[in-house]
C-alpha cells in the first residue's frame, strides 16, 4: 500500500511522461501521494441553477441551463474569437472562446439543451462567460450533483489539458487504483482522542464530497494532520535541544550590569522591559542554551534589553555580539550603545563591511584574543575571518533580514553554542510564530516607554497634494523633519524610479527653503550613508526614500512620515514605515497618500492603519487579508512552511489543539519509542528528514 503511494505520477493512467513533467514543475506533484495531497482550493455547489436575468455585477461561478442560439466568429489575429449567443428564456448571454476555435462549432450545436458553467464578466449592458464548461443536459445527473471541487492550475497546466476538471479525473483514477483507501497516519487511540474521521474517509471526501458535512469533517481532519505533524516535529526538536545542548552558564548579575542599571540608565525600564530582562536572565543562568525570540513593536525599547543581556554575558566573562541587517543600523546601534555606556569600562568595536583593512587587522585579533567585550556589526560579523575568543551571546536584530542560513553560520564556528536572542519589530501573528518559531521561547515587550504620543495616521487622496504640502510646511516650520517614502518593486522598477525622481524635483521646487535628500537602492552604500547622515544630523529636513529606510532607523526629530502610493504597500510594511516616526515627544503624523480608485481589500488595509497603532492587531489583520502565503515572514525566512490545507489566518484553534495533542504525546513518550508511537515516528521521518533541520541551529 505504502509502496503504491510512492509511485511516480507518470505511471498513473492518463498521465504519461509529458504531463508528469508539467505536474512536477508546475504543481510539485511527483508521486501518487503528492497528487492525493493536491487538494481543491474551493468547491462550487453545482446543484443550483441561475437564470440569466438574475446575473449581476460581481458573481462568482454560476450554472445556467439553456440553448445556444447562434455562433459568430469575430476579430482578427489574437483577438479572433467565437461568440455564441446563449439563452435560457429569461435573457441572453455571450459565451466566448479565444482558444480551440476549431473544435467549438463541432462540439456544440444550436437548439440543444446544455448546462453552462463559468464566471460571468460584465461588458457594458450585457454579460459574457469566457471558456465556459459545457455539458449536454442529458448528462446533468453526472455533472450537477452537489459540490464540485476546483483545483489550482497554471497556464502551462491548462495548455497541457491539465485543467481543474482533468485533475479531478486523475484523482478519481488514483483513488480507484488505491481502492479508495489511504494508509492511516495517526494511531487508533489518537484518532479516538481527537474524535475525527479516519484519513481514508477524509481523503475520499476532500476530493469527492458526499455532503457538505462530510467535507467539513474531511477538511478538519486533514488540517489537523498537517498542523499536528509540524508541531510534533517542532516540539520534539525543541525538547531534544533543551536536554542535549549545554548552555553557557551566566549565573552572575555582575558589576557592569549593576553599575549600568544603577548609575547610567537615564530612565526607568518599562514593566514590560523588566519582565523580559528577567526572562532572559533566567534563561542565561539556567545551564541550557537560550533560544529566545524577542518581539516588540517599533520603539518599544528592544535595544536596551539587548544591551542589558550583553552586559550580563560579559560580566560572566563571555563576549557578546549584536548583528544588524544593514550598515546604517549597525552604526546606529554602535552609537546608541556607546552613548548609553558612556565612560564605563566595556570594550566595544564596530565591525562592518566598510571598516578599513588596517582597522580590521587590528580588530580581528583583538576579538580572537578576547580583548573585546561587545562586537556590533553586520553580516561582516559572520565572515569566516572572524573568530571569537568566547562568544556567549549573539543578539540578532530584525531577523527578517537575516536568512536562517546566515544565522546558523554564526554558531557553527563556535565550539559552544552561544545563547541566542532574536529581536524582531515585525509582529508575528501568534499562529505563525507557533509554526515558524514554535521551538523558540518568546518574550514580548507589549508596552511603549511613557510619554510617547500615539502617531496620528491620515489617509489622503493624491489629487489633493497642495493640502499635503501646506501641512508639511507647517510641521517643517516648527523645526521638524519629514520622510517621504515611495514604493519600489522589481516588476515596475523603471517607473518607480521615475516617480521617485520626479518627486524629488517637485519637493525641491515646492520647498526651496529646505534641504531635500533622496536615498534609494541603486545608490552606492557610501552615497546612501552620506545622505542618511545629513538627515540624521538635521542638515536635511526632508528625506525622499524607497523602503531602504524601513527598518530600525532612529531620528527622533522626524515627526512626519508621508507614504506615497500607500495602496501598493503591505500592511506590515506600512506599519514598519510608520514606526520611523513617533520617537520623540512631539505629536507625529503618518500620511498615507493613495489614488482615489482602490479595491476593497486595499481600502480595508488603509482603514486598519488609520484605526490602530498596535502592531499585533495589524499583523493579525494582515494574515487575515492576505493569507499566509504572502507573509514576509514565511517567504524570507526560507523555512517555507508550505501548508496545503490549513490556514494560519483562520485555523488558530485547530493549530492550538494540534500543538496540545502533540505536547501530550511527547510528555508521555519523548522519543516516540513506544511501539504504538512507531507510526508517528515514521511519519515524521517521511515528512521532515532530508530537509536540513534548521530548528536545531536557529
Ligand atoms: P526598538 O528597537 O524596540 O524599536 P529602541 O530600542 O530603538 O526601540 O528604543 C526607542 C527609543 O526609546 C530609544 O530612543 C530609546 O532610548 C528609548 N527608550 C527605550 N526604553 C525606554 C524607557 N524605558 N523609557 C524611556 N525611553 C526608552
Ligand atoms: Mg530597533
């Protein structure tokens, strides 16, 4: 049985080498089992017929019953098409074909009763359906029975006749070949415990639902399965690490920590900062290796927490390092830390790509000899030439910009695995965090330092620029500074640069009395740096930029953030950008400038931004609106949680349940060594071995 599942999809009747290649390339379907796990993305109730007279604006798929009145061939070249007039007695609609014209008139006749299925599009006063599915009414029994599954297909798949209907047929063939059975993945006691249907029944109903209820039960079981094994894997790995990996013990809260805390810290820690520092202290003193994710909204004071953690490490005779994703940020961290520590006896170095060779040659041996306590830098930190004498703690700021691989290199070069503190200002929805970082302990700074005025967010249309300029002028005349951010994406790079540069001209024209700077990704690092410095020092008052300024930059005097074409940014990106202001005690503003024509989803995004400053709420909304596939966290982390059926935006409860059950099982049998757990161990191996297990090292 298992063997059959592993068979290459090429050997399924109706597939063959060519289609197999396309299935593999386009949909990642290589084996019978892959095909089985290629689930429909939606179902349409084909038991219902609509009338043509009731068709309106934005309908999804509909089913009609009627006759073709006439055929016409229209247009030339690529616009050549066949248009059939179709009527059900209540009205007339056009059926349109652009492809396969030769067959259309052969296949369908006027005056015969057909069932037509497709998505209506509006053209002026009338409607049309392009490339409809058509079946003779005589076959209604077969076609129009209840829930019809729809499978995702790409253009290339469709060209090879692997459209949704064809996939459905393949599933039918496959399930028949398998006697409609699928080997169970969960032991009987677990199935009983969770009260879900057997996998075989779920698999049958996900592809060929007997009823809406059965489909629901099938989806639940398959979602559970998917999330359960991810959680089982994460929790088992985390448990292994906790028991097997020795941590460097930092038991002492020492002189430098205490001196800094008592005499140098210019303000009180917030309650949230205190709690998080306590959590980190407990970890680092425990003898186990710390792997902690520190989440805190922009401006919540993570840097200070990092600094205190680093002092803890160096008081215990270890070195500490802090990595930032860009040079600008590394420089800023360095300046911040130097400023905080003042004349304390802590030896700090900055190590970035632009540190001169001579300087490097001095710094590197000092790091290796243990003559340096704190190293702050960029990726240069993990270059092979850098050897630490005794790295005890690595702080990674803004982890989204650091690939997992980059992180792992840091630990590989050390005999002992240092404690790791990953800081992120991009709030991660709980479900995503549980899945991506489910093995990391999480600390949250859920409080901003006192005295901050919440940023006021406004949404303005771009046909009213004069008002925007007036508003800006008022703020600038008070001595404030402003960012103006432009979108920049690869697909429209040329046009985006043009817009940015035109904007630069406009702003210089409109504000001749102020200095306007511009930074973007095409500039050399040094150029960029120089312009940024002008803005940081206050020499320039307006900074036009692409999203290069998204992360971490701290200019407290900048109190206005204008985001041009705001409709083109994602929610979390907008939130990150907004976080660049609101850092001083002045009232800050974020102005979202968009065109007047907005889709519903975009309008919602901008509304959410106007309504809330809470990064977690925004992250949750982002997940709901966009789905997990698009989230930065999943794509950039390289850990690719590729979920086939579960949705982290809406299946939070199932996820929590799956995690609880996985936890229960591991509590009773941590190594899954009991005979009745063999099935689970095997499944884990099948699912996760072969992939590098990054969790051990992140
Ligand atoms: P994050 O990195 O979390 O975005 P930062 O560490 O850059 O935030 O802190 C933002 C600003 O708040 C900095 O200027 C920092 O000095 C200040 N700050 C941090 N903690 C406190 C506090 N407890 N009270 C007052 N100001 C604070
Ligand atoms: Mg920061």
